[in-house]
């Protein structure tokens, strides 16, 4: 078992990852993603990056590579591999995603960036009607090995059109894989897998996590999709949380542990495919489930997981399932409202106590 | 005198108000009083004012992420705006929108927009309503050199021509889309030529020159009111600050902004012109400057004192259904 640190909390990744040996370094989520992409670009000349400001400074008098993505995730790649492979594009999301999908059908492995994942709206047809459907619709003849990266989530006071999380929208679509790392270690391994994967992968980075650090192996490793991590183990309540919500779930579990309540915290890491087996096995032991998700409540990931457990694990349950989600509203701008919008530790604690009848 | 004194005073006041508002926003943002992403429009004041000064509240504008100037030029209350960018419950959108989403429907300000290219299709709708209802109102969308490349923008342009909508597409070409040069993102040599290709009259003006910009937009607006359909106006201008407040702007040449502030400041150019022509006196404009400093000072003080939204009542209001 290897131990990783997220914002002062300790988390243990699942045994599957324990095989990765060698030297490790403390890396931020942002750097871990950068390392993964850089190494894959070195290894495989068909990997390209395209999007707005992925390098920055195109056509300008000042510095090249001025941004490296507005969150700095792709910084330094262009100077190493050149503008032919790290491509700054016009502001044309439909054309960016379409180009990535078409290039993926024709021998490249594009990593397309949606600067903020909210911009999926402009490009959605190219994702859900095109890229997602090719393999099935063409009878298995077509391959679309592409990654669509984007930053998601609230917490930056970025307002309604730059703060959505939207993972349930893409999880709903057959043909897409959806990845949501909650720490730097997973970010690297999942990005490597995403680039090597033969299907279109939606890779969602939570914007409040870019500076979160943990120990990350220096060597390249791929984390298989559909395998959950277990940052805390316990027997009283199962807490399933994804992306930045894992941070809150762990914090809640640590508080409860001091009261003698132990929580099984499950981070699915990829929401499509979903490791429902891990969740069901845990609920078999605990009989109690809380799902924590930053998405809106209707047709969301929390209700999806609750539905799976209600259907397949009904007889294990000893209490009604509780979901902790954002309310059914757009993301508000004012700090007080945004803070009330995003699920937090207190809400997780209340839900756990509720399912325990405490 | 080709322009009425009252008109010139209004134009100057409006431009100066935008400048002061933006400069104060930068200061207050740096001081931690304004959260989020803020895109200031200082340097580009002349275009906003030239476009909006003759419009009534029933004429519609659709703005961009860089929308403060458009709001002020369209008559939005600066106090309400400052409260909004500060996220206060008495702001123009109750603190729910913020800088990128200021709207004031009563003033015909359809909204700033954080989605590049989000505005022009909506403004087509406003123009369609005006045409269908026979109101003789016009609709203006503000666009950038960057948003020109968004499919939604181009679709809206074509449809505006097809339906002959009273829609004036204003393009503020400030040379940059974030940290990408305008002439990198635009595949053509001239945006104006490209826009003419859609089948609408297309003009190129010096957006630092209030009068040239105003004169061109006036012709376009009259044509639209008379049923002559859409026009494109590309106005060259300079963004005095970062893409967003706090942008280190590494992509810009060293003295670019410093020089532009000297030679391409639309406010200085306006002042020089009206003084040279004998249309306005420096002392009159200096007095306006003082009033505006006080007005924005008050807007900041009122903003800081304004109540913050209350999650227990405000989080779940203004939406169809709260589960
Ligand atoms: C659909 C979409 N894509 C990208 C962005 C990110 N973004 C915001 S402003 C901007 C540049 C816009 O450039 P331009 O239209 O020239 O306006 P300016 O910022 O110069 O006023 C970009 C890329 C966005 N907000 N929405
Ligand atoms: Mg621009």
C-alpha cells in the first residue's frame, strides 16, 4: 500500500496500485498531470495537445508559452515538442473537439482541452453524437483514442458559467469514459491510462485541487479505469465520494473515527466505468451508504449510485441511503452563496449521523 | 458645431465613468474586495459609449465577459454594478451573477456573458422580436477579435443577414484573445472583409476615435431602424490591462501598454479634439472628472457596506425548482 497526502489528510490508495515502486516525489495535482502528458508525448509521437492557450502567446511579441493552459497544466510542453504538437487554437470549441476526434480516427492521440468544462456546451455535438458513437455505430471498425480535458467545479467565485461540474451529463453517454481524479497520484496514473486508452475519455480536473500535493512515483504508470480507491477503511458507514468531495469525505471520516464510528470511504476515480462492485461489497458490510457529489441532485451521479445500490444491494441496507449534493440551482457567484452551494464536511457528517440514526 | 454640447458632455462623462470604474475595480480586486474573474475594459471606453449613447432603454445590447463599460454606457447604475461585482445582495443581480454576468433588463442590457460567442445568437433574438413586433428598436452585440472565430457568432451573422435583422455587430478588436494575438486566431487578413462576406455592410474604424466610431455606428443604427438589416463595425482598440485582472501579460511586448497609454488613449484623444475644436473647455471636463471620482468612491464605500446574500433565503430563490 502506498500512502498519499491530500491537504494534510492521509489517504491510502488501493492494493492494485501498490505494485508501483521506484522513486517518488511530492507533486501537485497540476504537476502530476503535466508529467503524465509530457512523458506520453516523449514516448509516443502521435500524442498531441490542442486547445485555447494550451501554450499561449501565439502570434504575440512577448513570451511564448505565456500560459501553458490557464491553469498551467500544459506549461513547458510546447517549448519541448514545438507548436506542431502543442497547438493553440482559435476560440472555436466545436472545431477543436471535432478536429481531435477526426485526428483520433486517423492515427493521432489528441488531448483536447476545454479551458473550462462549461464550454462543452459549444462543442457538445462533436462529443456525444460524433466521438462517443463512432466505435459502436460503425460496427467496431472505428477507433477514437482521444482525451478531452477540462477544469470543473465550484469554489473559485467564477460564476454560473465557469463553475459547473457536469460529469453526470457525460456519464450518461455511452461510448465515453469519464475520469475524475481526487489527488495528484491518481491524476498522473489516470491521465496516462486516458492517453493510452482506445476510447474517447473525458478527464475532469477540479479547479480547487491543482495545488494539492501528494507523493507521486517518478516513473510512468497507468491506473486502470473502473477500479476504486479506498482512502479510509471502516465498517459502520460507506461513503462514496468523487473528485474534490473525497477530501471532505476523508475529513468527515477522520472526525467520526475519533468518536468510534468508522467509515469506508470509496473514491471510484472513474465514474464511467464505475466500480459498483467495490461499492456493493462495502455496503454488504456496513449496511449504510452516503454518497457525496458536487453535481446537481436530479439525474446525477449520487442518485445513480444510490439507484444501483438500491437495486443490487437492497437486502444489505439497514437504513435509507443518503445523498449529499449541491442544490438544484446554477452555481451562484457571491462567496456566501457558493460556499453554501458546495457540499462540505458538516453536511457529510450530518448525513452519516443520519444513516446511523445518531 | 457638429455635435451638441450636451451630447459631448454625456459622452465624456460616460467614458470617464467607465475609466474610473475599471481602475477602481482593479484596485479593489487587488485589495481583496472583489472576488472571482474580472475583465476590465479600460482603454476601450470610446466604443462602448459611441455604440450606446443614442440608444433608448428599449434598444437592446448583449455584452461579453468584458462588459462593465457596455453596462455603464447603456445607463446601468454604477452603484448597483459595484455591489454586483462585490457579490452583495443589493447588486444588480443580487450578487448571484458577478462581473461576468451583470445584466439590467430594464435598461436594455441583456447581460454580460462568460461564454465567448454566447451573445450574438441571443441578440439576434432581440432583433427578431423588434422586427416582428414592429417596434423600430435595434439590437447591438459586442464581440471581440477572438469571439469572431466562434461558430455561434458566425451562425448569428449569417442568420441576421438572411432574416434582415436590425442587429449591429460591434467588434472590439483589441489585438488579443487572452494571450493569443488577434491576427493569429483570425485566419483572414481583415475581419471586416470576412464579415462583409456574410452579405452585410462592414466598416472598419479607429475605436480610439470616439467620433469616427460614433459616426459609423450611427449610420448602421439608422439603417437597422429603417429595415435595412445588420451591419458589422470593427473598431480597433487597446486593452490597457490584462485579459483578466491579475494577468501577468507575459505575452505582451515590454513597452506596448505604456506607449499605448500615451498615444492611443481614447479619453486623451477625445479631450484633445474637443479642446482643439473649441467644443468643450478643459475646466468643464476636469470638473466632471472630480464628480466621477467622488461618485465611484461612493459606489465602492456603499458596496463595501452593502449586505451580503443570505444563503437561507437567496440560494434557492430565482430558480424553477429546488429539490
Ligand atoms: C466558449 C468559451 N471559450 C473560451 C472562453 C475563455 N475565454 C474568455 S474570454 C476569451 C478571449 C476572448 O477574446 P476576445 O473575443 O478578443 O475578447 P477580449 O477578451 O479581447 O475582450 C477566452 C478564450 C470562454 N469564456 N468561453
Ligand atoms: Mg480581443
